[in-house]
């Protein structure tokens, strides 16, 4: 019997993005997770998932490893490069355990074997939501979103900000984002101008200020 929102005092229990190229799998996961009290968004492929993550924030991403065009591992690598704050659970078949282990090395929280059970799925997602909400990076992500809206920062500029606040040098930022150091300096010049700051220290202070507001 389906649970109603009243059965979940904190409804929704968390925001989940389901990424799977199989319509039947997406539908089954959507029904199960909504029944468990989660707010569910669907993506039919890797690029759609990346677009949705760029536009919104999720607590958990259920990511199928084997998809055409952009596979799950490539999606995971890009999300990690962007500093996506969501906890990621990968979905894989019995014959792809090695790929699931690779996903764990890349930052995924855990993996679920297909066919998954209703109990295991609900429990894993609930655990992942709890882990994500205990980490401060979720609030930091919201602070960057606030800065981006207020100061009209581009996605690339937000990425540069995130690496800067993490204490990385221009060289390290360039390496992580696969751009030149000159491009990093150009981004920083534009970021400073848009935020009205004159140094890295002042930029960090602005982020902290946005963190308190988010």
C-alpha cells in the first residue's frame, strides 16, 4: 500500500535524480521512491543528467553505468569535476562489478546490483540522503548558487570559485578544469569585478557571507 505524505513527517525525505536510459527502469524507480516519500526527477541519459545537475541540486543521484553516448562513469567523472554535492549510487548488473568498483574509486558512495530489491533500494537511498545532509558541502553548494544568481557568474566561473575556495593554486585549477593558467587568471579578473572584491581573501569572505544567507 502506498505511503502518503502524512506517513513521512519530513516529506519529501530527499531529492533524488534517477538516471537510466531504460524507460521501464526509470518508471519503476520513480514509483518506488515516490512511494517511499522522496521527490524524484528523471533523466533518460548522461547529457540530460548533467544538464539537470547544472540547473538544480539533488541529495542523491541513482546512476546507471551502462548508457549510450555518455556512460555512467563519464557522467560521474564530470559531476566530480564540477564539485557536485550529491551522493551517487550506481546501478549495475552482475557482470559489471569491476565497473562499479571503478565508480567507487571515482567518488560514488555505493552500488546496487540489478535486479535490486525494494527494501535495499529504499534503505540505500535513505542512507545516502542522510550522509549528504550531514556534510557541509551541500550548504556550500547553495552559497555558490546564490552568488551565481546575484552576480551573474557563468558555470565556468563558479567552478573556478569552488577550486579557489578549496585553496587550490591557479596551476592546480587550470589542471583540474583542463584550461590554461592564463584563462584561469582571466576568469578570476572577471569574477573579482562581478563580485566587487580585490583579492582571494575577499572572495572567500563573500562566499562565507553567502553561506550564512543560504
